[in-house]
């Protein structure tokens, strides 16, 4: 077994072991932390499809994270208020069913990513970074000034949405759901990486002129990857909103974009389990540094600087060595 | 005479006051190697860019198999059967030799939007790729990342990728550049066989190779073709000698 | 009455625009010369505002505060360039984004540590307080008018600096070809530090000047940073002229949009709905403007592409 595969397995099992141990020790807060890791990792897996596979440095993924979160609120609040979701052109009721909410979040995230990606991918490099950042900020301001869903204050969803056969209010059940979705997304990312699509995307990232000369247009490939990426991150947003039972514009803020990117890079860009390792490290840092000092983000900043300047390749890169092409 | 596979008609391109391509016309016919030579800065790279579709001409046409492709982009021309290699190797450094060539096969056949299939368990894809890897002699290096290849190996990978496109015409930009004498000799043999698959427009500085391989030579100086003809005609052309070749290189 | 209100709003937009220009000019210079994307540029804006508020509070003199803001931001810029930024020039944009994001965390939390979480207030200097009557009888705050003047003067100074001085020649050479300036015997690393510190000083100046209109608080630089990015995308990377035109365009569009859209919606919607829809749409207007420029000219209005 390759060293990275072994490491991935260890990470996956460790993330599963923490909530089980916490349940045995009656520490429900640790289960919630593990759930948060799984959901943020899912957002990171989404970003990593754009960043790692496609080489697109998107600093606007909070847009999709937030779209997923708000989609949850849009679908669930009518039920909470005993109102229909809409009455025109057809009468449609809201829903408290997670599978339906997830579907809504994925579709909304994909549509959002299609619109933002189609415009942003007309450029590249530093323009792309600035434009994705700007469009993310646009949605942030829109959420703040649009009063229907709480505006600046956000909106609370009092009861967690349901999933057939599970008691989602039980932290362990909810963790299991988030973990299963994460594994499914990891499987998706893995298959994408090894597919003809992933190959073409890797080629377009590493040698764009060459790929065009082979008859492959990078634009549509990248756009497709960006849409998938946005959809996965939106799914994470819907789960995150359900974890907190609360949605606010801060999900759309560019700090969220930065944090999703930071955790991908902490773990290792383009590495399958990079976002999982990165999310775990991020939450651990937040938990322990946050316990030591109110200003823990100062130390986070210094640690990040150290990693960028001196330890490239992230956690997975440090532990498993350089990435090798797999046949 | 058979119809040319690739034809360039009265191409013009200026960058400001500089005429980079000045009324260039040339043809590439089935089975031939047509060499394009000229001093540095003569506009060879610009001409290749115009043919491949990276640059748009101010005037003139590019025809592939008799069809006007002047308005089409790089990818469309590649799909129409134009394979080019790059002067500075432009392979994907993080992908293996096999993956690079598989990518070229994929470009020619389509299917880059298959999302869930395993690319390298696709027999048809890897089989076609391995055939070309065998031909250029990189079989033992197929799993090595292209970025780790030696210079000469990378030139051969470039060629394998062009071959894998199953093209109607090759445009090869200095395939021997930076190769040692042995490598250049092997490459010459390889190109000699290749012409039967598709004709080659060969830009090359290695005059020995050009004189050995070319059926026809066109000489490009300051964006214009100043002479065109057989090897013997070009060797004997006094204008070419003063403009470019220099007395001693012909002896 | 309505026309006077419109002129007042247009002046507000212009004032907003020239302040955005001060931010965007530094960013675009740093990108044009060094090829670096600097997310921490907003932190330098914040440093300028805090330095001005701090010194003005102690000395009671706004102008001393303003001088301090220039010095503090330039010094912070130079220190950051020497310790962190210069290691990033050869790196890809991803590393630059991450490292400068880390710098934001360090600057923001460091400032919170030093000054606390409560906003500081910076008073407009007494000489500039109060309104002035413009030709046509429009009353307009003198301070805002002075900001417009300072912004335009700095713009003129920058054009002169780039167009007519030795430093400007070197900056332009650096934009064209990094190896060439090395060949000319210019000390590149010193040039880079100077350019970075200059950009930082402009950001700090903007922070201090705007700080007297709003409150001075941690995180104040980030919304401005993102607007400066929008300005650069509209104007074209590396172009000072593009930054000026883009900044004024963004300033006017945003200010007039917030003023006019609710009014426009009010003509066919009930007032409360018109206000909320108009405000929501106005908050998106500059991004829609940016999207429009991207569709028509992906390289920006004055970009090279």
C-alpha cells in the first residue's frame, strides 16, 4: 500500500474514532467538534476540486457555502412558520427533509458556480482570485441588505431537519450523516482525479497551451470542475447550517472563503485527504489556541506564515512525501 | 500533383511597425517533409503560431485539407488533424509519460468529459498511448513523471504526443533542440519514418538533419520567404547563402 | 432641490472614488512591478487609521496624526516586505494569497490586542469642520471636499512620479521586464521595498483620511480592499490610469446607486419594498458593473490584454 493511502486510512479512522470515544466518555461537545471537522472537510473537498484538480485559486467559495446554508433556511423556514414556500406560479411547500434540502443546496450551488465560474474563467491568475473574491462579497452584501431571511442578523432554524431512519438530534447520528456524506464526496473526488476528465484537467492546469494544441478546450473543463466544486461546497454549507441550526451572512463572508482555503492548504493542495487533515488541524488549533488566548488567530496567522514559507505541501505532503502520478 | 494537406496563403501579421509575417505562402503535401529554416528572429515561431491558431493574421488564410481554418481556434485546428510539438517542451510535468500520451489520444478521440471512468484502465486509451510510447523508445519510462525526464526524453515524449493525435499534418518546432549527436541521429531516423504517416512541416536549426530529411526547404528571413526549393537548389542559392547560411556552413 | 441633492451625492461618490484610488493605486503598482497579489493591503489601511487616531488622541493634532499614519504605514509596509513579502515574489499566487491572508490575521489580532475591540473615534480637524457653500448654493462638508482635493493631488503626484522621475523610469522598466532592470544595474530588492512602502503609505493615508468620517476599528480595511480589487479588475491590472478611472466609476456607481435605486423603485412599488429591494440591488451594483466589464473587456478598461 502506498504511504499516502495508508495515511488517508489512518485519518479516516481517527475521525471516526473520536466521536465514538467521546460517546463512551460522555463528552458530546467532542462529537460536535468532530462533526464540524467533517463538514468543513467536505467544504474543503469541494474547494479542492477547483483548486487541486483544476488549479483555480478561488477566494470566493464562501459564496457556495453560504448558498447551501441559505438554501436550507429557504426550504426549512416556511415549515417552521406554517407557510407555503411559494404560492405562485405553483404552490410549493417547504421541507424539513435533509435529502431534499441537500438536493436543493447542490442544485443552487451548481447554478451559482456556473454563473460565477462562467464570468470568472474568462480571466486567469490574479484576476481570477480577485473576481471570485468580489462575487463572493456581492452575495455577502446582498444577504445583509435583503431582509427576508434576517438580513444582517441571520435566521435561526429551531429544530434540526430530519433524515429518514435517523434521529438527527442525537449528535452521534448527525455525525454519522456528515461523515457518510464526506466519504461519498471523497470517493467522488477520487474518481474524478483518475478519470479522463481529471486527466484533461490536470493537463490543462500544468500545460494549458499544450492541452489546447491537443484539441481540448480548457475553459469548459474548468467550468465543469468549478460547478462540481461549488455544488459540493454548497452541500457542506447546508450541513453546517443544520449543525448550528442558524444561518447568517457570516457564512458568505470572505473570511469563510479564506478559512476553507486555509484548511485545504494546511492539509495539502490537491491531496485527496488534504482537506480532512487540514480541517482537523484547523479545529484543533481553534479549540486549543482559543482556550489559551482570546487572540488565537494571531498565532494561527504566524503558524500559517511558517507553513507557507517553510513547509510547503501541507500536512499530507510532510507526512507522505511528494505527490506521485498514479497509474 | 496531390492536393496539399496544409496550405498557407499570403499570410500577413504586423506587431506595430514590425512585419513579423510578410506575405507568406507555403504548402505541405502528403508524404513530404517541408523544412522551414531561417535565422533567429526571422519569424518562424510567429508563423507556427499563425498556423496552429495561437495568433490571428492581419490578412491571409490557413487551409487544412482544403478547408479554411483561419477563423478557428487552436483546439479546433488540432481536432481537424494538426499536431504540433513545442520548441520548449510543454508536457504536463506532474503527469506520467503514459498519462501525457493518453491525454493526447483523448484529445483526438474526445471523451474528456467522462467523469467517473478510470482513465488508465481504459484499454483502448492506454493501448493507443503505449503504441506511440514504444515507437519513441520510452516504454521503460512510462510511469515516470514527465517533469523528471531528461531533456532528450522529453523531446521524444513531445513527439509521442503529436503521434498519438493521429494527425493529418505535423508541425514540429525544433524537435532536435538541445539533443546530443546520438539523440539527434535517432530523432532523424524517427522523423524519416513519420513522413509516411503524415507530412511534416519541420522547423529546425540542425542543418545536417534538415539536409538529410527535407524534400523541400523554405527560407524565412525577416518574415518573408526569400527562397523555396529542393535541398540542392537551396544550397546553391546565393541569396540564401548571404542572407542566412554563411559560406562555411555549406562546406 | 432634487438636483442639489444629486450633485451632493455625486460629490460623495467622487470623494469615495478618490479614496478607493489611493488603495487601488498601491495594489496595482505592487502587482504590476512585483507580480504580487497582496491581501494584506487592507491591513496597511487600518494601520494608517489607527496611527492617526492614536497620535491625534495623544497630541490633539490631526495633522500630526496624518503624518504619523503615513510614517507608520510606510514603515509597516517596509518591514513586512523585508521579512515576508520578498520571499513570495517567486512563489505562485496561491502561496501569496495564503501568506498575505495570514498577515491579515496577524495585523488584525495584533491591533485588537494593542487597542482593544472598541472602535476609536477620530475627529475632523476644527479648521475643516462644517459645511462650505459651493457655487449654486449647495452646502457641502468642507472636509469631504478637501479629501477630493487631496486624492486628486496624490493622483497627479503619482502620474508625475511614474512619468517623469528616475524612480518612475525604474518602475516602468520593472513592469516591462524584470531582468532588464537588473541588467541596468538597478538594485531590485531596494526598488521593490520602496514601491511596496509607497503603496503602503498611500493605503495608510486613505485609512487616516477616511477614519475621520467613519470609526477606526479592526477589520475596517477589508471591505475597502475588496472594492479596490473590483476597481483593479475594472481598470486593468498594473495601470494607474485604470485605477483612477475604475475607482471614480466604482465610487459614483455605488453612491448614486444607493441614492437613486430606491427612488426609482419607488415609482412603481410601495415605499418599504422599494427601499429594501433598491438597497439590496444597490449593494450589488458595482459587482454587476465589474461583470459587465469582464464580458466586454476581460483585461479591464486600460489593461494590456
